[in-house]
C-alpha cells in the first residue's frame, strides 16, 4: 500500500466519524471544496457511491459501510506494524487516541492528558469525550476510560481504582420526607433517576450476598447527565445513586448523606480498556501507567 492509499483510508474514516465533509476537512487542514473533490474522486475510481449526501449530514451507503470496516482494520494493522517495529525506542512517540465519558473526561481526564503531554512531548494525544461507550475495535481508539464492567470480551482491561456506589440525599430532603429504613421504603420516596445507556429505567438492583434484589423506584426528575442529577440531589429533590468518587467531598462537607448503607449496589470501578495486542505501543503503555499512577494517588 502506498502513502496515498493510506491517506485515502484515513480521509474516509474521518468523514465517517464526523458525519461531515466540512469537519473532516478541518481535521485534515483542507478546504471544503478540496474534501468534496477528494471524495468524488474516490467514488469515481471505485465506481460506487460511498455516502448519501443530505443538507445537514452524511450517511454511509452499504458500500461505504463495507469500505469503512476494511479501512479501519487496515489502518489499525498498519499502526500495529509500526508499533512493533518501533517498540525498542525508549521515548514514547506517535499518535494516541483516547476516549472517555463526557463529564469525567472533561473534569478529570483532560488535566491528566495535559500533565502526560508535558512529560512525553513526542506523543500526540487525541482525546474524545462521548456520552455513550464506543466500539474500541471498530472506532480506531487505542484505549477507553470508563466506569463499570468490561463491555467487550475482545478487549483487555486494567482496573484504575475501586469505586463503590451508594444511595444519597441532602439533609434537607431527609428532614422533610424522612429517612428510608428498608429498600421497600424507597417506593414512597422521590428518587432521582440517572438514565445510562440501555439500563432499565427506574430499576435499582442491590446485591445481597450471592443474590440480588430489584426495586422499582419513581421520581419526577431524570436525566442522562450525571452532573445534572447530582445538582438536583444537592437541591433537595430526592434520593440518588452516586459513586463514592462523586460523593466524597459532598459527604465530607455535609451537603449529602448516605442512606441505607447496609444495602450494597453493584460497583462502578474505573477501568482503562484497550485492544489486547501482543506488541502494545510504548505510548499506550506509558499513558496507562501514568493514568493508574495519577488516579490511584487521587483515589
């Protein structure tokens, strides 16, 4: 494969990832007309249409989906080959693509990337934050930082820190509505619901040894954003599930109280996920070690 072919693959992957020729053009420092021309030349050479063009967004045709799948695998293989050849270099270098959850990525991972970049100036880090988990195999990311269980058996994972989850509420709410004494009491309380991925709506699961108990809860407020629901709990709107990572400073200050601590919720430990490659790039190893060192001390 020549350099132009690899560049063409990278161009199309960017177009598919952004869903926009203009965004791909900005990422590659091209003008929008140049990007449009480049895509048209690819389609003319292949003799098929790769994307459906609308006024607002591009979508891939079935041929485009096939092209994207092969392009992603080929580019990953090229990077793995280069990493294997360069694995004996002492200083980490090259491009590292990192994905993290939206709020945690913005508040916690971004400062860690900043510190990592100062220590390893030859590594170029692309940090993307998304509200939903990504397919690490197909997306081209080197690693993802997420709370919760391993989403894909094709991946390897390293635990960064333990992170239990608790029920909590503000002292004002508990003074007005009373404190629940059993799980059954939750049915008469206002509960704040954090909608995450495809989890069942309003269903809270508790661990009882090897068994589990399911409680159906109700509440007037719900959101898919963790910072929003935390703010509502602080404002006294109800009982919320949050991790000890989020709760620590509010419990210490007295703004939130843990309720029903005797009932254990499934943990939300923090993991860094990565492709289980035989020859992992030095930059990937260095970033994972840096992340564990930094967050391990913080935790």
